[in-house]
C-alpha cells in the first residue's frame, strides 16, 4: 500500500485559487446582469490587469502572464513567503502634438499577486519573457513535493 | 435555395471549401495620427513574426496573429488567458500609400506604420 504525504492539507491548487476564481465569477455575473456579457470587471476598466494562467505538476508551478510590449527590465518579480508578485510599469508612446486617433491599450503600473499553496525553492525560480508572454517557473521546495512512504510488514 | 451563413474564410482557401469556424480575439489597438501618416500598435501576446498575417485588400487592412502553441508541464490550475488567435480589420484612409506600409513585431506588440502618399508635385504641361 502506498501512502502519499503532502505538506499542506490543501494540496489541491484549486482551493487556493477558488477565491480568485469565485471573485471573477461573481463580478462577471454582476456585470452581465447590468451591462451585458463581455464587459470587464470593474477594477480592470481603469487599471491594467494582465491575464495569467497557473500550471502545476509534482515538481513545480508555472505562472504565465500576458504582458506585451514591455522590456524585460521593466518587469519585476518578487516572492514574499509563498506569495508571488508580478509588477511593472509601461510608459506610453505619446509625445506632445501627436493625436491619439484611438487609444485602447493600458499604460502605467500593473501588479498581480498570487498566493501559492505550497512552498517553493526561492533560489531556483526562473523567469523568461518571450513574445510578450512572461513565464515564471517556481520549483517546489523539497518538503512540499509529494512523497511516497513504503509500508513494511513487521 | 441554400442559405449559407457568412463565416470567416481563411486566406488561401478555395471559396467552395467549407470554411472552418474560427473564433478570434480582438487585439487592443492604439492608433496615432500624424501628418505623415498613421501608426497602429496592436497587442498580440504570444504571437511571433512567423504567426503574423497582414493583408491589404481594396482599402481594407486585415491583421491576423496566430499564437504559438504552448505546452506547460503539469495541469492547468487556474486560467484567465484566452487561447484564441487575434484578428482585426480596418478601413484604410484613402490618403495612405499602401505600398509603403511597414510592420514589425516585438514582444507581442505589432507596430504598423502607414504613411500617407506624398503630395504630387505640380506638373507643367506643355502645349503641342
């Protein structure tokens, strides 16, 4: 018989993200009823909120964020305890005298914080920025990886 | 009589082939208008040079960006990113010289420069 042990009771990632996901759902519902579908949640109307995806396997978390049109020096990634924060600032191209015929893109600061459900090895976190997509790979700390414990017959 | 719903036809396909139903995302775009012309900046994260299709046809500019396919290790735990490709169509100002349109893409941001045609210099016409 194999017993698999996890560090935290809630090893299931969806638990940590339930609050984020349910907030999105709730906001979607509120806005759908008042403005119709396709409307962005309130915070994102005036502020830049890059979209992100999170993947996990037994060894690591991969956080993927869409932040096009930036230089990698303009993006900050920090880890405080188990919370990952991705932030940065994008400056506008506009100069005096230029007429903005149409302006849809967001500028200025953005910040997304993500609580991770298990410990990560801070030393081994790697990030790459390609085609406007930021990929942050966070290897899980050894204690956080699922372990198999052999039961022996005495 | 057959009623065929209008669908997005992919370029290069014969019109009698059944077009595939494709869903596209509309990229966020900034358009600057200057005296010399226009500058269009379109955000298409995940799109590289190879994935870009830009066409000008009959005064219409069609921008399509195909995302490169991602495969990350493990399972998806949380999703916000929409995986669709991008598409946007614009009617061009007739003053634009379409032969001089240039495009470049960097970190998912496409910059299109559309210069207006140079004014033709006054020409003296000799009388025979």
